[in-house]
C-alpha cells in the first residue's frame, strides 16, 4: 500500500529522539516510499547543564543526537527534496515516450491544418497590419489617379447644368408667356422666306385665273351639258383659288400682326428675366455648394475604400480613417469656399461670351433639353403603366374641367361627393310618399343641385359626378403637368435649333444657351481653386495621416488585437503560435531523450543507473528552466 505516497513527519523536535525514531521506522502503516522527518523551525536546547538556551538548525539538531544517525533513517528537508525530485524523474522517465508521441502527433496535426487551410502562408500581426495599410494606400492611389481635375470639372459642370435646368423651369418654362417667346423666335426664322411664298402664290393664282377664262371661252360652242359641267368646274376652281388666297392673306396678315406686336417692352421684359436667371445661378452660393459637393464625393469614396476587405473586420479603424479624413476636409472647407466665391465674383456683374463658346453651349443645351424630354417621357410612361387607361383619362378630364374654373380638383371631388350623399339621402326619404305630386316644388327641390355652386366659389352643376380617389386625381394632375412640360420642351428645343439662337446678340430669346455658358465659366473657375485648395491637399495629407494614426506608435498588444479582429487571420495566428510552441516543446523533449540515453549508457555504452540527482538527465532541464518564469504551454 502507499506505492506513490511519502510520509512526512514535521516538528520531530517536539518528541524525544527515541520516540521520533520509532515513528519514522514503525510498520503499523507501511508506505512504499517510507517516512521522512523534518524540522521546520530552529530548535531551542539547553547548553549542557546551564540554563542558557541555544538555537540549532535542522542539520545541527539531527547531528547532535546519535539516534538519528542510524542507516536507512530519512530525516531533513534536503533528503525530502532529493527524494521528491527522484520520484518525479522516475515518473517522467516512464511516461516520456508516450509524451513525445503525443506532442509529435499534435505538432503534425497542426502543421497539416496550416498547410490545408492557409497553404503554409506566413503571417504575423505586424505583417498583416502593414499589408492592410498598403492595400488601402494602393486603392486610394488608384482613386487619386482616376479623380483628377477633368473629372472634378465634369462633376461640377454636371451639378451646375442641373441647376441651370431648375432656373429655366422656375423662370421660363412655368411662365405663361414662354409660348409667345418661342413663336417669336421661330417666326423670325421664317420671316425671310414667307414673303417669297406669298408672292409666288399670287403669281400662281393669276396664271390659273387666265387659264380658266380661256377654257370657258372655248367651251361656248359645245353641247349644253358640256358647258354646264365646265361652269361647275370653273366654279370649284375659283372657289379653291379664293379659299387659298384668303388663307394666304390671313396667314400673312396674322404673321405681320404678331410680328408687329413685339415691341421694345417685350425685349426689356425678357432682358430682365435673363438678368434674374443669371443672378439665381451666380448668387446662389456656388462656392459653398460646389465645395460641399466635392467634400461629399471624397468622403463617399473614402467610405467605399474602408467598406471593403480587410477593413470590414475593423470597425474602430474604419471610424478612425473617416474621422481624420473629415478633419482634413474640415480644415480646408471655409478657405476653399471663400476662394471660389472670390474667383466667380466678376460673373455676378458681367459675362462676356465669345461666338465659339456660344456655339458649343448651343449643342450642350440642346442635349440637356433632350435629356429633360427623355426623363419626362419616362415619368409619363411610369404613371400611365401604373393606372388603368380609361380611369386615368376620365380623371384627367375632371382635373382639366376643375382647372378651367380655378378650383382644386380634390376639393371639388369632396364637395360633389357630399352633395351626392345628401341628394341620395333625401331621395330615399321621399321615395315612400306617393302622395307627393309633381306639382309640389318642395318635394322635388332636394333633387336639384345647389344653385350655381356658390358655396365653394365655382359652378359645379354641369360637372358630372364620379368617384375619383385623391391618389388618382393627383396622378392625373401629374400627367397633365408632364404633358404641358413636354409641349414647352419641344417648343424650346425647336427654338434652340433655330437660326435666331445661333447669334450671341439674341441671348434674351435663348436663356438655356446663355445660362449654359455661364455654368461652364463658373465650373472652370471654381474647379481651379477647389483642385488647388482642397483636392491636392487632401491627396497629400491622407497617406501621412494613415501612417501616423494606424501604424507608427502601436504596441505589440495593439497590433495583435488589430490582427485578431479578422476571424481568418486570428485563427491562422493561433495555429502558427501553437506550432511554434509545440516545436519548442518537441525540441526540449528530444534533448531530454538524448540525455536519458547517454545517462543510461554512462557515455561509454555501459548501463548504470543515476546515483545522484545531479547525474539525472532531467537535471539539465531543471537548470535551464530555473531562470525562466514559466515553461511553454500547449
């Protein structure tokens, strides 16, 4: 019994030496590893026959008494230490082979996982952080090469062109007199050849009259039937000639009258409209809007860069990148706005236009009108496809009728529904009364609508009642509005293509072209300072802020935490660290096996057991690990 137990008897000095020796050698409770007696504290004993006491250490105490000098008797802390080391070494020696096999198997499995999952790729927290930053820098450099001054000018130009369309829609396309302006432009184009057409028409009419008179004179000698038919033909010919002449005169007269109605007051009015449009474009905060547009564009691209691999796994780093990007742009925002406003300030008072600039703007404005037409048609198709055709046409007729009376269609529908409900209720109440005669006006008065519709500010009596939902009426209003806009756009496209809009002097008749020229000049001057003050400075500072905030000054623990946020890299790092520790343990075990073999053969091929703890193969491992705080774990 007790094959793995050591009996330790403490405070042996408290008993008599004979009694202590008996306890250490007794066989009442035998143990395979025996008993060891120790003294933990210094022992106080009398010096000879005197009353003085002296302090004895453990070794002095055991050497002072001869009873503890018997062979085979185990006493002292040193003896206990040596025995424990020897027992531990024997246990390790017996389990060494199985331990080596277990560590080797675990090491092979770890290497296999690294090879299969990661293709023996070497990675460390420092290399992963450096590669991540390099990837971000390369993506940012690619964006920098793709987004230069031409691309910036195109973006600003596109924004200003949309602003031009808004100004035209506000001051021109919604103006009731825009049709008169378009007719005047197209009429001035036809004024040159319209007089020639009238002259030629008069000559043709005179020639036809002479031919008819000659034919009538030649038919007088023929039969009665023939002259009658000739007279009928002559009458029809004269009627057609007179009709054509009258229509020609009416067209020519109307054209001359309309042309004569255009006065200097009209020119002054449209000049004033053009000045208003130019002011709306140049004094609408172009510096602030264009700078903010570029800032938003840059921030959107930075967000796109950090929303991809590998920064999708690092939310804190992503927020840090966005934070210092916003700080860079914020520091340059106000100075850029001021510079842009200063450079476009002359265009707020005067805009000089060359003929070649006007010609280019004429083509661009035509393309913008065509794009507006395309968008209107798409919106019209979408509205028509989402509503039944017959219901939409009826609702459009109802809305048009209400608009002619200056009424809100939805309010009219509500009022008519109320009247219809009152009329139905009154009719149902009077239906069971057969004695009510037709001559009784009081019985029939409720069936009549409200007289003249004075209660809602318009006449609703002649408008047929139909149940239209407010949603359907709003769609009908949108369709009518888009149709009106399409007709105006077609008129303006025709006017822009006319010869009158080919000259800079007629800019009052072609505001779209003039505003497009102004937008181009504003974009060119604004981009110069935005590119210098904001864009180039951002491209210069971003990589440096990236290094200073994310790379330099990071501790090893912060680098490891950054790499561990990526699940794939974190698992790979765990496997690599496990392999490194297993390799270290395996090398130590192999050294231990070699030392054990040397110790068993005595270095000369003779087998002898170790006689002392210092001769054990494990003594070198103890001495190597004595200065270490902890051994590697796995």
